[in-house]
């Protein structure tokens, strides 16, 4: 109706009337780019703040990995229905509804902050006014949490926090289902044939950009204290460098949720169909038959089927394409690469924090400003190389093999670029493996009645990190009231000193290998750049190795297998691997919570070793693809060579002549 009114306006006035932007596919592309960017902000922001959420609520890496992967459950469950209803619904409105669900998901995941009390540092609060509770006090009793407090903490942490995180992740997965497939199909239907690839390429570029912006947002939000809304700034005594610091993880969810909500509004004003770009006569009220048919990727197979018949036919088409060795092996290679990327996206920031003793904000800044842009550049370069040399399928396979070989060569040294495990003392842990040192420390602080849950790390002049001044036997503290901070701990009976009792500084000890951070970033960024060059050629191999009518469905199958085999299980797998390297767990109510100290060597070897294993899996898959494509190319060349056919007829005798 709007398009008809505009046409009549032009005929009556003879002048150009206001052009409704919601009838322009270019405006839709702009809106969809903004929406995909904001959608990736929500899911990417969770990954950037996952280590902070672990610390705040006492979650293990395995549990946080499960939370991170939960959004894929709702996504996978609806893939078949999206494939069926793709051309039967008002796609812009469905996209808008999905975006509103994503908006709600962001708000839901911020709710745990408002439902729990202020953050406490494990009953060992270090501040100018309360730090005396952390030092050695021989006359005080042992400080432990009561059973009632434990029960309240357990219910609050395990039930409320996890339930809202899981619900938010599930809503995020369900809301995100229609956004990309419906948006791409809508653009492909109503954009001109020459502009459609450009528009879709813009969307893919923005998708990767969203992940980078999410980590940069995480870097900014985690610079603020978690309870900045509950206390005055002058009362915040911790700094981001303190190991007990928890950033304002919840603020990012409010920001990203609001951005998604605003991005969803335009979709309720776009028409179900619009005039195809480059045409003049067809309008919104009179959609062309060819336009509608283009929105159905396989009308002769799926167009008139009921939902039940579609579900019955879906496995047959799935098996038919999975019997294609090239298609199956490329998807398997992409599953391995997705598994590698999943580990980087969710736990690389945590790895950098633990390995190089940097803040969560700095770790997110490195990922958002260096690693992710490097991967984006790799995808662009891979596509440019393909366009420059007009590659065949075999050449695409060779490019993928070469890319993975170079990636493995560059990634291998990364395993050796890391810091040693800290030498620390805690109940039940012997520093440096020396039983004698552990016995002496336990003896000298035995009179102090240290709190069971104490965690206020200090660095002694003996190079050992103690989990609190009490366990170092420190009986005095020097305070700077002007700057509201601890200057030094003195009279530490457990720290040897030539002049008598030793002293210690507040905070963790340095690992002394910060200089290795820059080489690590360079190698990891370069490896990610080279691995990303395989993205475009592998995608093209899939599209060219299946039948025309199956392309859209195969792409859906590809993403479904990537979700089921990589994006869902791998966060839990990585979390389990990381938890296996923990040396000291935080204990809450008799249960392990978050890890306080890791074996850095094991952490590095197992975490990066698992990524290398997935890279090897991708390399093997691409190598087999290349060999299969080379064989197919040779067989096709023989069939097309007249001289070979004549030779075959000559050698075949009477039987060949009869044929």
C-alpha cells in the first residue's frame, strides 16, 4: 500500500515524493548489519567477562564453559523449523521478535548482580579500616563461616546465579536463530544479483567485528568495580591489579541488551516482500512470482510440503549430502577449526591473566584489538587471493592445506612461551615442593589462628607468595591514609630476613616473565591470521561440491554440525582441561568454587595442546579433501580428452566397438 501511494503521488504531482526507506534493500542491509553487530556484542561480551563471573560467584571453568555453550541448545533445536518456515513467514518481523528475545536475554544475565549482596573478599576484607583482621592475631579464635551462612551462600550462588545465566543463554540462543539466515535470504531475494554478494560480505565482516567490539567493551566495563552502584567511589579500596578485583561485568549486559532492543525496532516496519533492486514496475503490493520463488532455495522439493513431511524428508537430504566425501571432510575440518576458535574466544583471556599476571581488562583489550582484527584480515586476504588467481576446487583445497601447515608451524612455539608456576604457600600446599619450607611456615604461623577462607595475597621478600598476611605471620601493617591503601606488612615471622623478622608487600608476586607477552601475542595473532585464510576457500568448496538446489540446506547442515560437535561440547571440554591444572581451590561451604592458583606449565601445555590437536585435525581433513579433489580432476580430464578416449576404443577390441 505504501509503495502504491508513493507511485500515485509521483503521477499526480509530477515531482519526486518522499521515498520510504523501509522499501529500500540498502536500508535493510544497514539495519541488519547493526543488528548482527549488537547481537554479537551480547554473546561476545559473556566470553569477555567469563573469568570475572567465575571469580565473583565461585564457578569452576567447567561450569562457566557449560554456561557459555548453553545458548547453542536453543539454537540447534530450532534449525529444522527455520529451514521450513524460511519462505513462509514475514521474515523482518520474525527477525525483530528474535532480536527482542536477545535483548531480554542480556537483561536477564545481568540480574544476579542485583539479587545478591555486595561482593566480599572471602571474609578477609583488605582495606585501611579492616585490614587488621588479616594479620596474625594470636588471641583471636579461628574465623570460619557458620553453617547458616554457608547454606544461604550455597543456595544464592548455585540456584539463583546459575539459573538466570542459563535462562539468559537459552533465550539468547532462541532469539538468535532467525537473525542471520532470515536476514541473508531476505537480502538475496530482493537485492540485485550483482549487489547481493557485496551486501552479504558486509554482513560477514560486521559479524567478526562484533566479537572484537565485545572484547573491547569487556575491557572497558571491567575497569569499573563490581559494586560501583552500591558504594561510593572513595570506599573502593581494591585496584584492578589486585587478584581479588572483580569488575562490573553486569554493566556490559545492560548496554548490549539496550543496543539490541533499539536495533530491533526498524524490522517491524519492513514489508514482507519489496521491489527487487534494479527493477521499476514491481511493487510491494504486487510481488513478482519470481521474487517469491527465489526466497525458496529448493521449491521443487520443499515448497509444498507440510511440516511433518518436511521433517521426514530432512534426514534423507542430510544423509545424501553427508555421503559426499568432499562436503563431509570440509565440514569436519571446519568443526575442528570452530573447536579451536571456541577455546580462544572463551578462555584465552583467562589464560593470559593467569600466565602473564595481567588484568582481565588488559587481556580483553589484547583479544579485541589484536587477535580478532587479525582473524578478520585473514578472511579478507583469503578471499582476495581466490579472486586474484580464479582458483579451481583443487587449488582451493591446496590453499587450505598450505594455510594449516603454516599455522601449525607458527603455533608450535607458543607452547613454550609462558611463565613458571608461582611459588606460594597455602594450607595443604607446599611451596616449591619443599616439605621443609612448608613445615617451617606452618610452625611459625600456628599461633595466628588464621581464617580458613583467608585470601589476601602478599609477596614476601623471600620470593614466596602467601595467601594472606596471617599465614606469613605478619603482626603489623603500615597504612597510607591519604591514598587509602596498604604500604607494607611488617613483623612477618615466617619470612626470613637478615635483620630479624621480614616484611611483605600487598598483592601477588610477579612471575618475572612479562617480556614474553609480546612474542606470544605476535605468534598467536599471526597463526590466527593464517588459519583464517582457509575460511573463504573452504566455504566455496562446500558450495561447489553439492547440487544447486541443496546449497542453502547444506549451509544450514554445516552450521548445525559445527554447533553440535564444536560450539556446544568444546567449552565444557576446555573448562575440564583447565580445572585439571588447578593447584588451590577456593572452598565455599566444603565445596570447590573457583580456582585461585594454577600450575602454569600444565595449564599452558594442556590448553594450547588441545588447540594444536584441533588444528592437526583440520589439516588432516583438508589434506584428504585435496587428494580427493585431485583424483576427481584427473578422472574428469580423462573423460574430456579425445585422445584418451580414442586410445581406449583401440585397446578395447570388439567389446568396445560394440559399445
